[in-house]
């Protein structure tokens, strides 16, 4: 497996409007210049499922039960979601990303859970992107609530990162690799979002703060705090240069990669 993604450290996810409308003023981002590129038509994505058809009532309380294959927005890329991973894969994730997966019980006692965490609107899983004969480790956020607002914000985050990189800068915003929409076959209604992004190996800054409480080296604590503040300010500056302001800056919305960024 290979890794080939941008080192990042700054992440935002929640909308201030709990109804989840697409009004720009309700998002965690405000666009200062009303950039037109956010209004371009989005291509409908495709989704292929290797599991049995969802039973009535399962959507809205999503837990991964069987292997799924998501087809990317380009109609070609394939992303894999599996509820349980082998010990070999779990060790690779631990070595490459510093993430320790939860071991299963009973019939799954020799396997490891791909679920990393969950929030108000969805769940975050270890996933894989097929690249020839290899599978690259990525993260996939599965969202089943507040779909319109979450999609709108993911598009902003994706386009912001692209804009920053086009200026030749190393983005401090976590990139969105793909936004995969799943729609009801009968009425075309959006029922699930699958947002593909890199893994934040060391979690959010709030969890790091708790871990640092037991660290006795005061100089190390100051150095870590200095680096985090520096990257945070760079991330804010990069957003402002693109004409956006972030409305939900907090420790839980900042994450750290395995490179310490």
C-alpha cells in the first residue's frame, strides 16, 4: 500500500445552522467575495454495493455491516469500506499512521473494527482506494444526517484546498479527495454522503492536550503548543486569502497527522 496525500492539520466539520440549509451565512465558512466556482453544477456520483439491499429503516442509523465498494465522482475510482479488517492490515495502520484499531469479540476476535469514531451527523471509517493492484489507506466519513449542509461545506473545503495549492502553498486545510453521493433509486433523494479524506493519525488537538497533561517536559509542551499555533494561524491566513472566514474554530476541529502537522 502507498500513501500519497497532502500533509494537513486544520479541519472543520460542523454547520452552525442545525436545519442544514445551503445558505452561505449558515455554514462554518463565510464567503467574502461570493466566488462563482461554488455554484458550478455538481456531477451525480455513482455507488456500487456488494452487500445485500438495505432493509427499511436502516438508512438514518447507518452502521457498516458488509463490504461496500463506492464508485468515485469520476465514475472510475473505487473506494472500499469493510466493517472488519485483518490483523495484518491493522498492524500496517498502526505502523504507518499511529492508529490503534479496536479488536473484535466472538466470531470477530481475530479481526479489527474499521470504525474510528462517530459524531452527530455520521461515522468515520478506515477505508481503501484501489490503485492498480494496491489499496491505499484513506478515511471515509459516512454522513446520513444534515446532508445538504454537509455536502455544501465539503465542497467549500475541497475547493479551498485546491485554491491554496494552486498558489504553490502547502495547505493547512484537510483536503477532500472525493464527495460520493448515494441517492434513493425510486425518488432520487439524497440519502447518504461518503466524504473521502486522509487520516488524522494523532486525532484532534483537544485529545492531544489531555495527553500532554501527563508530560513532565515543559519545554516539549511549549514547543508542541508553538507548532500547533503556527499551523493554525497559517491555515486561517490561507482561508482569508481565498475570501473565507471560519466560524467554528476550536480544538476538536483541528487534527494532527503522523508527520506532526
